[in-house]
C-alpha cells in the first residue's frame, strides 16, 4: 500500500518531468534542478512582491519562473531584464561565443520565440535594458517591492556586486536573492562568499547545484 507521502512524491516527480519537457531544446546553462528551484520559489508568494531576473538570454530561466507562477496560480508576471546583447563571454572570439549574437548582435528574437512557442508569453514581461538602466526604470515605475530576484547576468565580481546593490534594495523583508553559477565563475563566487561572510540582512538559505539563495531578514 502506497501512503500519501509516496503518492505526493510521485506526483512531484511527474510534474518536474513535465516541466523539463516544456523547456527541452531551449538553449542555456541552467540545469533542470536549478530551474525547478526557481519555479518553486516563484510559485509561493510568501511575501508580497514581484519576481525579477537579471539575465534572460534565450528565455530558459524565464520559462521556469513563468511555470512557477502558473504552478502556484500566482498572479503577475516575471520581469526579464536583459539588454540581449550577451555577456562578455558570448562575444565573438570569447570562450562561449554565441552564434546568434555573432549573427545579429541580439538574443531578443529567440527569447520572444522561446516564450511564445512554450505558451508562456503572457507570464513574462521583458525589460530590454542593461541592469543599471532597468533599475532606474523600476524606480520610475514606482519601485515595486520584489520577493524574488534571480541574478544571472554578467558574472564578473564587479557586475555581480553591482546587480546585487541595484536590485537588493527593492527586495522585501522575507524575499529572496538567488545567484547562478556560483563555483562556476570566479567573480560571482567571490562576491557570494563575501555576502555570506558579511552576515548582513541577507542570510544564506540554501543551495541547489550552482544556485545560492539568500533571504532578507524579516526585521
Ligand atoms: C548567462 S546568460 C543568462 C542565462 C539565462 N538566465 C538562462 O537561464 O538561460 C547572461 C545574460 O545576461 C545578459 N547581461 C549581461 N550583462 C548584462 C547587464 N549589465 N544588464 C542586463 N543584462 C546583462 C546577457 O545579455 C545574457 O543574455
């Protein structure tokens, strides 16, 4: 006899597999476990606020965030901030040169096509700007509180620090800041290490593969 916990576990696994199928073929570096972690965080509006990501590329993490909003029947959209010109490593001649950036200078068309083909366009709003301009725009639009910000833009130390400084101020008490590619890129890894050591208002909460999640203190 299978008890309720086992049945629940099977349903969670089936749901995870279905979500993996939705994003199959979307280019990006986010692992399925990381995507599911983002989706679960987006799915629970435990405190008021918006869901924002810095660095959307071709839409992989945006899809997971959108599926999370749908999973939790949470109203509102995920805000996808990217200038769509690629990070330094995507440029011609660099380590992870991207064919679409080399060809057209932008991943915006693919980002739009990804969300449209997955039926998720209605759950994501692109803000096609550099992080620093988008933060000014966010302030102009009313500086709405944020309950989850996923930082996956330029992974240099300086850019990671800047993205955190720009966006963490909007994060509501109890809200989350999640970083991608910790232990994969030196810059973001060093910044996240410093954030842990600082023992400030953002407390380390959990890790899933290369994602590190911090929660803003309630006080
Ligand atoms: C690693 S990719 C993001 C991957 C994406 N989260 C996914 O899951 O597929 C980094 C993205 O950050 C964007 N980016 C880099 N620097 C940025 C900046 N200063 N402002 C906005 N976007 C930036 C790049 O255009 C690129 O699309």
